[in-house]
């Protein structure tokens, strides 16, 4: 059976003026369904570039990226959008909720583009908000929520479609320690209880500690890749 | 899809509601354009209909022949000054031209009419009985005079409503009453049904009809027996009017012994000619309306495009988020198109309401007749939609072409 993610000699080259910036340089990587991976590395090492590509927001300049066996490099923008909608959930450092739009409606958004009926959208989005502990906050606007709560709305939006892959680029980067721990516990639970594959970018060691595998990137290449826990099933008690 | 469109419309309305001032200013061009067009078309239609109704009061398929020549400006130098048309001309035309159903004639003078202790200066028409049928006069009471009355120069009269109003008490029956014109007693045998204003704006009900022969011999005291001020003919079909007019011209030229190089000593006008003058004015009006509408819709459209471009820039991040969670190109295009069309449609509907109100107010205040046609409302609505669609396309496409990563990073 194919792995969830297979990167094979992936390059990402940005052209700025007449200088080529090589953000990814022949990176190869395999991630199985159900893994919890932390990606670390210094600023500018290519973490976000990799995440964007894994999330089908971008395509490699060279090399192959297969998601669930599908060659992503060959897809059209609309096909990429379809894959993002069906299989991928995003959590961003800056939450990226739609302003002046309620928590429920933000969480509904992916279902809206799936073409579900309004009723189904509402039921599922409310359920997703419940799972991240935001029951009763459905009608709150982003400005009426704390940073941690906003990030939980973003997680609800990411998991409302039951994706196979959840990508979080520095999800705790804008949060205090308390909120960071809450967010991480939610992600850990999603990985453990629902088998959602999670890939997370972080600069913080204690955040990375929630993951079972740690990949360090330097200059667009993998510097180290190691299992930090026996497997995705076991997890520290209480953390 | 239905849910998508519905929710997008709701979202668009909410966004517009949030920026009410901005939305209002943006819509202003369309509101004013549509309102102006609706008001103007309603007033124009009302005026056109009124003129048509006035022209219809002339009679059905009528040809009018005046003595003398009408100048290009349409002002007759001296009506009836040249004594070129006679009763025998009219009779000859009827005999010679089969297209003419009938011919009639009239002469006019303004004289004092006395009834009891009241008097009134009104135009007295000496007419042939056929005049009444050609000009479609009907009666509210009594009836017309006949050929016998003409032959015997009977002292009978038909009076219009204005005369009735001025000489008789309300409720008093004029038929059977005797009035005096130049001290000659006339018995009223019919009251004419009102026609209102003519297309020249004269009161058509301010008339007294008496037999032509009676007028000649007992009232007008003319030295030119048999000369008439106007002749009238009518045809069965409106299409026959030009042909009949041409034949009349030929017969009259022959009878008046006009040489080829001489101009006509009479003027022929058909009901169609008179209508055409009016149509010409309304065509100019229509062109002007079209220009106003085009300019204001263009300005309105550009306003919408401008505000949408601003909106696309302001909401770049939102667009990025929508793309990240799976919005396809057409979803983004639709979102902005629907926003543009909502703007233009709301503007259009406001314009329609304002235009209709303006037309009604014009009727109320100025007393002009207005006709609000469903067509112009439907067309305005449709055009606002098209304006939104057209001017929304560029911003919508611009939004849909954004790169999701760059959009998400946009500050
Ligand atoms: N759109 C772009 N155009 C040009 N260069 C880019 C673009 N995006 C990223 N880069 C370059 O690619 C390299 C990797 O950037 P990336 O954002 O992936 O770093 P990162 O590891 O996420 O850093 P950080 O930890 O600061 O978020 C950087 O040198 C960056 O300047
Ligand atoms: Mg980054």
C-alpha cells in the first residue's frame, strides 16, 4: 500500500529578479498514514515552503510529490483545490479566520465549498467546534475570542471535513504557554483517537515533544529524521 | 450549488450592509441613471400617449386640405386668405377619387352667441353634414343635422360642451333651446360629446356647428359664395392616405388650372403626417434618454468595478483562506460577481423605486400625464444586472487568479 506522503527529490526554486532562491533542494521524505510529525529548523530553512507543497497550495519545481499515490505536480489549480477540500486541513500561525464572521461560519467554510446543504454544514461545524471545546461559542466573532480560542476555531475548520492530513505551520507561534498546551493536546487527541496524520512546524522543543517523529530541515534539505517515540499510539500521560 | 449561491448572496448583502455608506455611494450612479430613465420614459410615454389620443380626436384616416401654402416651418401665412377651395372642389373630389369615402368642408368665424341673458364669443363653423362623420363627432344628447337641413339652410345648431358650460345652467337641457347668432335664432338639436384639447392645444369643445348654407347666407355674410376654409376627406384604410392625398393634389391642380411650374395653391395634410411630426420629437427624446442611461450606467459600472477592486485588495487574505480550504476558481469568481450584481441590482431597484416615485410626483405636481410601463422596469432591472456582471468580471477574475500562498501572506 502506498504511503500517505511520498516526496522524491523535490526542489522548489523561486526566481527573485534574476536570482534563483532554492527553498527546497532535492528533498525526499515518506510519511505514513497516522503519523505525528514535527518539522523543525532555523528560519528560512524551507519549512513553510515544504508545508505549502505538502498541503497542495504549491507544486514542486522539480521532483515528485505523491499524496495518497496521486502525483500532485500534474494537477490543475482547481484539482489542487479539490484535494485541499477533501483531504487536507490547515492551521496557520496567524489563525486566518475570516473577520466579522462567526466561529460557526468560519468552521463551516470547507463544507460550504463541498456543496453541502446549509443544515449539514451547520450541524457538522457545530460538532467540530464542540470537539475543540468551543461549545456555546458558535456565534462569537473572531474579535470576541482569545488567541487560543481563535486557533481552536481554526482547528475546527481544519477537521470539519474529516481530513486525512492536518498541516499546522507554527500553530502555537502566536500563543502563550497555557494556550499552546491546550492546542497541542487537541492535536494529540485528534492524532491518537482519530488517526489523523499531523505535520507540525515549530521552533519550540516542548511543542515538538508531542510528536512521535522529528524532522530537522536545513537549507532545503533534511538534516535529521528520527523517531522520538515508539509509535503514534503511545503518548506521554498528562504531558 | 443552490446553497452556495444563496449563502454567497447573503454574505454579499452582509458585506454591503457593513459598508453602507460606501455601498450607497457606489450605487449612486446606477440609482440616478435608472431613476432618470424611468422617470423620463414615463413622462415621455405619457406625453406621447396624450398626443396620440389628441390626434385620434381628429377623426379616422382624415385628410385635411387648406387653401394657400404652408411654409416649411408649418406656420400658415394666412389661413383662407386665398380663396382657392370651394364646395364644388370638395364634391368633385368625392366624385373623382374612389379612395375617398366622403368629403366635407367648413368655414369658421368667431361671433357672439346669445342665450337668454348670457352671451359667449365662440367659433361658429359652417359645415357639411359629412364633416361630422369624417371628424368622428358623436353626441351626448340630440343628434346631427342632415342633407335636408343643408339644402334648406335650416337654422339649427350643434354645440360643444364648453358652450354648454358657459351658456346653460348645470342640469339645464340645451337640446331644443334657441340661441341667437347675429340676431338669427338657431334651435339646438344636438350637444357634441367632448373631445378635449387638440394636438395644437386648442379647446375642441369650444364650437358651434351650423349648416354651411345657413352660415353663408344668414350669418357670415360672405361675398364669396361657395368658398371654404378647409376641406376634409377620409379613407377606409390608413395605408390609402398617401395615395388619396396624391390624387387629391392632381385633381385640384387640374381644376385650378395650375401650370407645371406653378406651386400648389392649397396644402394637404393627412393624419399620418401630423402623427409623424410628434414621432420625430419622441425619437429625439428617446435618443437623449439612451445617452443619459448609457453614461450613468457606465459611470455606475466603473464605480462598482472600482469598489470591487478595493474589496479584492482588502480581502486578499480572506481569499487566500477560502482557496486554502478548497474554493475553486469559479467559487471566487462567483463570490465577487454576486457581490457586484447585488450592488448593481440593489442600485437598480432603488433607481426604479425613485424613478416611479418621480414620475408619480410629476403627475401630482405638474399634472403631466405619465405612463409607467412594465417594460422599462424590466429592462432597467436587466440592465443593472448586466452592468454588475460586466463590471464585476474583471475584479472577480483578478481575485480568482490570486496565488493562494501569496494571498495568505498578504498584509
Ligand atoms: N515567494 C517566495 N519568493 C521568493 N523566495 C521565497 C518565497 N517564499 C519563500 N522564499 C524563500 O525560501 C526560503 C524558505 O522560506 P520558508 O518560508 O520556507 O522558510 P521557513 O523555514 O518557513 O522560515 P520561518 O521559520 O522563518 O518561517 C527563504 O529563503 C525564503 O526567502
Ligand atoms: Mg515559515
